[in-house]
């Protein structure tokens, strides 16, 4: 019973809890379409590296084991040498370093588990991957916030911009327009305050790889399931033809 609760009900509870947060965050700008391709092993491997280096400090992926990364083309030795910093066993799950009590004190809440984050953040504007892709690309400097950062996709977010060194420091540019008889501010673009180590195009590509990995991590067997589904459909198509011909042969003499 305990194993059932741990491995089945708890992930569902986390996903449902995250949906409420996601819906609350939809007050931001429209989401961009994420360039997801979970069959691109190079992208997934780079995304796994980004996740371990930048996300795993605060966020866990408690339902994902390191050795599952073999499914994206990594050897067990590569996993141990390049991606394991919080544990010594390749069969362990991805647990964050941060103490939950300290995290709550710093950010106001314990950072959520990210195992199924891409599956739980879908909304009327798009998929969870679309939300994450937009979210990680719309942080901006805001001195009024406790962390010094804010986000256009999730206004008043409590999370700091962990990839700021790659993207640089920016602030949004708004234009006042008349809408339905009222004056409103519309987002027009970005003002770069300090450059990052990557160009905007390179940064978008890195975020795409990270989101691609998060999408894959939410359901590591998805590619295998799709391949199996294709074979099942092919089998059913062949079986349908065979059944049709057998039916015709059986009723030939009767008719």
C-alpha cells in the first residue's frame, strides 16, 4: 500500500497541485511554442546537463533515477562522471541539495519537484512545455522583488533567474495604448542591460534543450510507446486485410 501511494498517488497529487499554480500564472504574456523533439538525443543530453547544473540545486526530480538517463544515449560511466553531484549511487533518484526549511525561508515556499512539471503546467495557451519555454526566457530585473527578479509569464514569481549569466540582465519595454477606452501597457520588447555569455539565439536553444529534457523526464517511455503504437497500428492494418479476405472467401459459396 505504501509503495502504491508513493509511486502512483503522490505524483498525481503533485501534478494536480501544480496545475493550480500554473493556472494562476496564466495572467502573464502569451506563451511561445516550444521546439520539442524528444527523439533528439543530443538535445536531451544537453538538457540533462543544464538541469543538473542549474535546477537540481533547489529542485528535485524525486521520481527520476540517474540510471534512466541511459535511455537518452548516456553510459553509466558518463552519468557518474558528469551528472552526479548529490549522490554516489547511479540508481538513486535526483534529489536537491537544498534544505527545505532554508528554501522556504529564502523563497517563501519549497521549490516544487520537477519530475512531471512539463506535464502539469499545460493551460489554455498551450502545453506545459510551451509555458516552461516562455517562462525561462522572460525573466527580468526587478528591484522591488525579494530575489531581484520578476517574470512576464509568471508575474511576481518567487524564483530567481538561475540562468541570468547565460542570458544577461534585461528589462521589458512597454508601450501605452488605448484598449476599450482605457489606457493599457503592452509589452513591446527587451532592453539589454548587461550581456550574457550567450547570444539571444544561443540562449533560446539552450532553454529549448532544457525544456525538451523536462518534457522527456515527465514520461521517459513516451518514445518507446509511440514506436510500439506504430507497430500495433501496422499489425491491425494487416490483420484487417487478412480478415476481410477470409470473410470474402467464407461467404463466396454461400452467396
